[in-house]
């Protein structure tokens, strides 16, 4: 692959500190803590929003298929 394509695609980049395993562990622990301390109503609202967004990104055919699988 040419250097131009590599630069456009992003093969050469400065390593991010977020790739470090310790940073990943910190993020995991922070998420676990936030979920543990979060009220159930807020947790349900966030999950509902995420699921709604996921369903709206699917095609109508995929959504219809899933709907029929659940509500036969």
C-alpha cells in the first residue's frame, strides 16, 4: 500500500494513551462504579435510549423480522 493511502486511512498515528491496558481497566472500573451508583430509573432510561437508537439504525426489513420473531 502506498504511503499516501496509509496516511489517508490512518495507519501511521501517534499511539493513544487510551490503548494502554491500565487505561482500559480504569474505564471498566469507572463504568462499573457509575452503573452501581446510578438510580434504576436513570439506568433504564439510558438503556431504552440506546436500544431505540439501535432499532432505528436497522432497516425496516430487519426490524419487521425481529418483531415477528418476538410477537408471533
